[in-house]
C-alpha cells in the first residue's frame, strides 16, 4: 500500500500526538495501556 510521503508523515505526527495525549492522561494514574497504543498503530 503506497501513500504520498507527506500524507504518511502527517499521519504519523497525528498518531504520535494522539499517543502522547493518552500517555499524559494515563501518567496521572501511573498506567500506560500498551494495548491501546497497539490498537492505534493497527488503525493507521
């Protein structure tokens, strides 16, 4: 599956931003759910 490099890069940046937000929220509980991160990486 080929996609435009710029779109792929933007998608990656958006994904890392989403994961970062989740990570910051979960830091309050001192828990990071790796399964949630895996779900996002599957849904790119």
